[in-house]
């Protein structure tokens, strides 16, 4: 049993100041101040240790991740891919796949992909701009490239090999984990069945086996190592040999760890925090994998020193990324402003293709501005990217509505152009040169008036249409060349004959008819020298005026010569025009006669010899004589068979 007085004494000692009846009011003693300071220092040390432990834990998690990717490290030269052409980039991609393990290619292939996409995007934009300048619609634009096809095939091969590698890697990591568990169990058995004569030698075998095993899954790396390291320390603590093996190991390990600490402390001076952190991970791996334990008296001290030096690198890197975060916020703000501009872009006034082309260019400029604003890590960019995609999707939806309607119009245009092609093809073998030439020219004019057709048909229908037109006009021009040689002979004959007629001052009606007959027998006058035709008939008209005939008879003879000339030339168009002209002239004269006859009613009380009345009647008679001539002209044309 405990002494009662002792219990009371202990109760009094354990009471807090608030529980005591007497509270001291004097100034704290030096011992109390020192005790408080030590308590504060102890709390700060605990906080510092917790902070250091957290930093080391983060570093070791990264080491575990990198240990899994150990085989992915490479020293493949990083070329200036951004300066290469598309063909060279494709060749480099093929060479990498042939010469290096697939797991080491990621950085180089990512750089090639960035360079290729940028350059091919520029080519695509150039081709699209040319397509739009030719009148094409954005929705119909297509472009294929042989080098792009080869590049896509190589990239597909890379992805297949990469996927196969990572599938095998997962199996290998699991197998390595099993091997490490086996080694740990062997170490535990060695400790439990310790044989002073053989245990150190067997331990070295186990240690070598451990180091030969490859990477394990990252989520198992640190736990597996701690388990192994715990039993290694147990082994050394239980190793009581008369020889100096253990002490020599401890001494060498301590020296190695101190040298490693110096290297870590030197990393704090590096400007590039990423390079420093990568090297720090290698030092942590070496600390775990390559260097054994030290004696108990040094274990905690060297570990704390190593951890503190590591924390400096960790904190420096943390500060660096915190400054990056501030930069990211500025980039995000810029990108969101651009997204808002796309979101609020007004397309309500776009009514035609050119309006939409301008809008498409505006949106492309905003898209470029978005990407030029800066890069963000995936965790920061995903939300902004989704907003950007939604805004551009809204614009594209409005654009597609317009071009869907435009596509329907283009289909109608395609039907119209196909009809013109069939018409042109039906004329291409025609020998009715004058009428067909006029018809073909009209078809070509109508073709130009028809709007755009779907892009996939435009080349084919244009080739068909062009072939039909070229076929006809090639035949026409070849015929013209042959005719020009033949016609030149009788053109000279006609000019000589015209010179003879000009010398005749008087002729009978029979002679005049003979002149006309011989002129026509010389052949049709080409359009290029049709002026000699008018000169000939002017000379004939001059000879007709010299005959002893009435004015109306001479006018009728001249008219018959004119019409017969049109008939001889086979000019149906002029004959039709002349008939319309005659009918129009007769209508005008009949209206004049009707108006004058109406005017006679105003002279109902006038005498027959009234000058005004006589003038109106004379005009009526004159118009009636004139209309008789026009009726003869009309009758003459109507009798012709053309």
C-alpha cells in the first residue's frame, strides 16, 4: 500500500496554480523563464520537424514516382525540331522509333508533334485561305497531304508500342514487388536464425539481391523500402561480431551519407529549381538504395541533417511554383477576356458568304490570341478550356446553320450547271457555226451567273464544261483558219469587182441585176470585211437612182437588194429584225393617219379650200402612199423561205 502522506504530497505537486489557494505575485524566477523558453524552443522544434518531415515525404513520393519511370530516362539529343520542314520531322520520327526504346521517346516525340502541328497548321491555313479566295465555302474545305499520312502512320506505331510497353511494365512492377517481399522475408529469417559465422556473408548476398531488383509500383515503393531498411537496421543492431565488419560498414556508410548531405546543400545554390529538384531525387534514391545504415548514435543526426538540406530545395521549389501561380492567374484572366469576346461575338447581321468569311477570320484571330496568351498546367487550364470550347461551339453552330442553307442553294446551282453542261455537250459537234457560236457564248455567260456548287463536284463539272466548250471552239477556230485562206481569194475578187462597178456611171435594170447576181456568186462576205458589202450596195443604189423609175419603185428595188443580200448571207437574225422593223413602222404610220383623221373633225364647218384642211388631207394621202410601200416590203419578206 502507498503511504497516505505521500499521496497527498503528490496531489499537491500535480495541482495547477489555479487550484492552489495562494497565487504567487512576485516576478518569475530565472529558472522559470528558462523553462518557458525551452518549452517554446521545443514546440518550434516539433513544428520545424513536422514541416521537414512533410517536405521529405513529398520528395520521397516524387522519388517513388521517378523510380517507376527509371527506364524512361534518356540522353537522346533534343534537336531544333521547330526549324525543320514537315518531311524532315517525319524522317526524325521514323529514326527515333527505329533507334531508341519506346519508353525513352516521349520528350522528343512531344517536341516533334508540337513542331509538326504548328507547321502543318500553317500549311492548312494557307490552303484554306486560297480555297476561300477562289470562292469556296469553309464548310467544304478539305486537304490531304502524303507526308501527313506517313506522319500519322508513324505516330500510330509509336502509340501501339508505347501502350504495349506500359502493359508489360505493369506486370514487371508487380513481379518486382513480389521479389522484394521475398528478399525481406529472407532477411527476417536471417535475423531470427542468426548464425554468427555466416550471417554477415549471407546478409551481403541478400543486400546484392535487393539492389538487383528493378522498380516497383510507386504507391508501394516507400513502404517497401522502409520495411526493408527497418530489418537492415535490426540486422546491424544484432550483429555482434568480434571482427570489424559492422564497424567498417557503419564508418563507410556514414562517410557516404555526409558526402551526400554536402551535395544536397550545394543544390541550394543552383538557379534552376527544377534541375536542383531532379538531382535531389537522385540523391534521395541513392540514400535509400545505395547506402546502408550507420551506427545508432549517428542515425537520427545524419537523417535530420539530410532532411533539413532537402527541405531547403523543396521550399525553394515551392516558392517558385507559387510565383508561377501568380503568373497563371494573369494568363487565366486574359484567356477569360478572350472567351467573353468570342461568347459575345454578334453574327446576327451576317447575311452572305463574305460576311461569314469576315467573322470566321475574326474568330480565328481571337483563337490565336487565346493560345498566344500563354500556357497553363492541365489543372489550371481545364475549366478555362471548357469555356473556350463552349464559346467557339456557339459560334460554329450559328455558322453551320447558314452554311447548311447555303449547301441547299449550292445543290440547286449544281443542277443548273449540269443542265448547261448537257446543253454545251449537245452543241459541241454542231456545224451551224453562226447560231451555235452565239448559243455557246450565251451558255458561257449563263455559267458565270450561276453561284457556287459543292466543293467536291466543282472540279469535275468545270472540267466537263470546259472540255465541251473548248471542243466546239477549237473546231470553230480550225474551220475559220481554213476558211480564211479560201475566203482571202474571193475577197480579193470581190474588191476587184467592186472597183469595176464603181467605174459604171449608168446602167439598165437588167445590167444592175446582172451586177448583183455576179456579186452573190462570188460567195458570202466574211464578217471581218462586211464593209465592202455595204459599199457595193451603195453603188447599186446610186445606179438605181439613175433609172427612169418612180421614187417608190426605186425604194422597193433598193429594199429587195438589201433583203436578198441578207438571204444570200443566210442571216436569219437580220431578216427577223427587219420584219419586226417593218411592222413597227406600219403601226407608227397608221397611228399618224388615225390622228390626222381625228383632226378633220375640227374642220367640220370649214370650207373645202381652207389651207389647214387641205394640208391635213395632203398629209393623210402622203402617209397612205408611204404605207403602201411598207406593205409591199412586208409582203416581200413574208414570201421568203428562211
